[in-house]
């Protein structure tokens, strides 16, 4: 079992920054893939960024490349998403997700078995 708890969502002006956190318990990061997804009102859940192998492998959606950075603090068992140069289009509920052991780093949400409750990010123009 893996339990995921997100935090860090907030209201921020366009051009600002936020850092989301996802505290994980129950299993180490060594054999699982973890990812951030987001879902805006009326839209499907979409992949934002993913990480595996203690950070050796990362992946980003084209819409966030160069602005967002995903990383893991293994000592704290916490996944982070540093978001810079935020745009109103980034407004969504952001979810942390984890795969089962030996899961691959995929952009598809069925590839992740464990999910957090979500944290709201709102970017005003």
C-alpha cells in the first residue's frame, strides 16, 4: 500500500511560482513511478510530469517543459513539483500518483494505481 498526501496548492498571479508536495508512505521510491496529473473543470485528467529511478528518469508534458521541475527528496519520502512562470491555463486540481512496484513511467493515468486527494492551483491573470 502507498498513501499519498498532496499540499502546496494556492491562488497565485500569472508569472508567479508554487511548489507542490506529495508525501508518500508505505513504500520506497526505488521501484515505482510517480507522476503529477492535473484536471481543470470540464476537461480530462492530463499528465503533467513523472519521475522514476530516484530521479534518473523524468518526463514532462510539452505545455510545462522549461517551467516545471519534478524531483524527489528520498530522505523525506516526498515528491515535489516546482512550478514557475505560471499561466492561467495551469489552473487545475493537481494530483499525485504512484504506480505499483516495477511500474513504468507512463503518461497514461491507468498506469498509476495510487492517487492522492488533489490540491487546487489557481492562477489569476
